[in-house]
């Protein structure tokens, strides 16, 4: 038994619950075909075949069979693998999904999508034949004769493709509130649309979900080898497409395929369909697993990505390997402010790449000068120094401030101090993390550079108390991003600017995340009409295509640098400068700053629908919004994973805050669509048991 593969196949060789017991031979026939194709390797492994003696089997034997099957399924789930159960008749579902529910019990309920021509919802009292074949769904709902607790709750269950049933079955399911998609609705709307709704139901408030497929749901022209064929079923290819969509859901724990009778499969069409279903499960899982596992195997473990593999983007949307579309509500920490693959930016990148890419600052280029002039004119500063990342821009500002303190202000050598704020995030370099108040950022990386003094964010009086004759600069974010989208009190930045002028201290504003329109102003410091001595820009400056950053400052500060003091091989390269120039033109000409101001207010207003038991506060400015969660309910990371299932991409910060910072080009309709999906995700999260995610479980942020 190979238990290392990602997907474990389990044969449920029992046909005693069916009118024709020969379907018990189906699992082994499929296994033989998979072996012949060399398919049982790497992704797929045959775990075991569970049998029951047909000669004198009783109801007790069937229950023992179900328990054994359930134990096998539960073990696979406990190993964090997916299973595929191959029946046998569909009565095996009692064992499959009881075992799955048991495995998930500590985390939450099971969701189930049941694809079948029949309802299989007779109880022992209503069944006209007394045959177990017609009772598995009722048993799973707690209406069997064994007194077992329900394995699935009605609100987490839906049926797809039903077209042959008795009135008693429908009455029971509708009374319980089970969602039923009859075959005529499936044919009219298309199974893709139905599957999207079914996935919402099966994942809403559950710890995971499964998919149970009775092959008689398929049109018998395409799958004739079933026990009880019913005309006008789902098309085989349509079912494969829907399965591919379901398999792409990280919450899927397993699939069940039942009712294959190989003795009726003279043209092997049904067997081929089963193999195609298994291939779809294996290939879709392997494609995502391969990309994820390669990163997990070869990359340093300094990130904990959400479980989705993205392959392309356009505007405010990105798509995963299965073609599912998501609304990007994070914009790569504000780097993709003009949306993914903006055609003008892609054209500027392509044209410049064909001309000249990198030559270093050893020479002049025809792109850096125009970019420097454009940035200085837009921001009101005298000079700029180009770098690549936001952290480099911050380091540049720190070096400039210290040298200014010694050469201009007259601070004694090695005595200069820089004041910063608790809760800040200025990057990941040694000097910068030495300023951090986040324990994880500092742990194991000391000793840190001296000369830094922390004060509470939003407290101008604390800043004044901290200033000494040796103070060179005050470094501050106009809005703390990684700190949790924290806005200071009104007038704070203006008062800090006044104090800095009064005490001859440089005011340095880190606008790496907040700059270039993110908050509804070109610079966030302009909301209080503040012109600092220097600012740092990055992220959005590269148009979401290339890293480029800049430190901009007034003449007196920037002139402390002389040739050889500071530099970067790639800083100011022609390729990045060409993209940055086009980014600035699009930003200003398109009116996207004003757009961000207007629709930022609209987003904040619309997000008020989230007010409820999970939400402590909603705050932000422009398209830079944070939703702070009540501690002890649902962890922010877990909620991000739920949002992912609802087609929303975002990332938590500080374990309690969700950030919503979509591309500035987002429309009213897209905001409405996003907020509706976010609200559904919050409703689902509110139904979950309390999260065990707390301060001891640290996330690795960006």
C-alpha cells in the first residue's frame, strides 16, 4: 500500500445494496485498467479494496462494511491527502461520508455535493423495496435505521441532476431545506453555473467538502454501464468540466464515483469516462501541487502563501490554473495600482526592452533624467535618487539624514539619532528591522544598529519629548500599512511637521505604500498639506511590472551625497525608468488619483455591511482600507482562505486585520461584486467554531 501519493484510491467492492450486485466488480475492473495504463504512480495510489462476502451478507454486514470504508477514508483525511472512493453501488456513500465527517469533526461540518439521477433519500419506512440502494442520502442526514448522528447537515448539502424519484424523497429533502437542482434546471442553466452555486453552499460554514458522483447522473448514451440508467442526463464532458472546477477548490477532501457495472460496458464507454474523471482529479491536483511543492521544496520558507496558483492577470482580475477568476483586493501590497498587464505599460516595457535595458549609473541614459524631472515636478522636491525596492529607498533616506546631521546640522560624529514610530513597517533590512516593534521581525537577527528612538504612533507630544540636539530626523508613515491600516489622529502629521521645523529635525515620510494615489492624493502627506524634507516612493512606481523606488528630497538634504557615497547597479536603469515614466503619465492623465478618492469613500461605505460579530473596526483612506477583526472569533488568515473560495484575493496583517487595497482602476460595479463576495465570506466565517489561531501562530507576511 503506497500512502505517499497525493490521491488515495479506495475500492468499495459491494453491490449488495443495489438491484444488480455485479457493480461490486467495478472497482477492480477500474484498478486493472489503471495498472495497464501505468497510472498508479506519483499522484495516484491504490490504497485498498474493501469487500463484503455476498453469500450470506446481512444488514449488520453492510454496516460493518460501511464502518471499515469510513475508517479508510478518515485515515486518508487525517494524512492530509485526497481520496477517491470507487463503488460499488451508491450505498457505499454511507461509509465514505460518515468517515469524512468524522475526520473533519474537530474543525467543523462536512459539505457535500451529490450528483445523481436519483435522490437516494428513502427511509426504511418509505422505501418501496427496502433496498439499501435507495437510502444512503437519508441515512447520511440521520434518517437511517441505525440511530447514527447525521454526517452532513441539510444546509451544507445539494443535489445535482436528479430526474427519477418518489414523492416521499422529495418531501423529506425539501422539508429539511436541501437545495435540489433537477436535471431540467441543470440543462437550462448549464452545469458550470450550477456548480458555482453548489460550491458556495458546500464550502459555506464547513471545514471541507466532498463530491459524490453516481454515474447514472450522466446521460446513458455516454455512460450506459450503470445499474439504473435514466434518459436525458448530464453530458460526460460537462461533468468533467464541472469536476475540474471542484477539484481546484482547496477545501475539497475527496470524490466518490459509484454504480459502475462492467458487465454492461460492452463498448467500454463508461470505463473510459471513469478513467477520465480520475485523470481530471489527478491532473488538476498535480498541476497545483507541483507548483506549490516546488516552491515549498526549493524556496526559503519566509512566506506562507495562500493555497492558489495564479497564472495570469488583467486589470483588477487574476486567474488560477483552473481558469477561476479572482478580484485582486491587495494589488501586490499596492504595487499593481494600475491593474495587471496594463496595455500601455506592457508596450512601454516591450519597446524599451528592445532598445536598452541596463547599463548601470556609470553612464547617462535617455530615461533617467526625464523620470527624475517628472517626479520632482509632481512632488515639489528638488532632487531624486533612484533605487530598486522600498527598503532601499528607506535606507537611502537614513543615510542621507545621518550625513546631513553631521555635515549640516553639526551633530557630533556617531551621535545622530533618528526617531521612528512603534508599529512601523519600513522594510526588511538589518537597519530597518532594528526599528521594528514586531518581535518576529527582530528575533534572531541582532545585534542592531544604534541611533534609533521609538515613539508611539499618532502622539505628537511624544515626538516632541523625544527630540534632542542629536536628533537628525523623524521617519514616519502617513498611514501605517503593515501595522494594520492605522490612521493617525487628524492634524498629527501637520503638528509633527511644525515640531520638526521648530527643532531643525528632518521630516521623512515613507510613502512606499501610500504614495502615488493610493489614498486619494498623490502623496498621503498632502492630506494635511505637509511637504516633508524627503519622501520614499516605490511599489506602484513600477506599474506592477518592475521594481523601482526613489528617494526624493530638497536640495540641502540631497546634496550631502557625493560620487561614491551611495549607489545601485540596477537603480535608475532605463527599462524601469521607461515603465515608471509611463506609470506617472497614466496616473495623472487618467485621473486615477481622483478616482481613488471617490471610490475609496464608496468602498468604505459599502464595506459597512460587514458590521457584525466578526468586525471590530473598518478604517482607511482612499483605496487603502483595513477591516479589523474581533479577536478570538476567526483568525484573519483563515478568513483570507475563505475569501479565496469566494473569488477574493487579499492578505492579512498582524493576524487581526484584512487589507483591501484594489487597483486604483477598480469600477463601481467591481466594488459591488467584491463587497457582495466579501459579505458572503464573512457570513460563512461567522458560522464557524472559534478559531484556534492566535498570537502563538505567527504568519509570514510580505
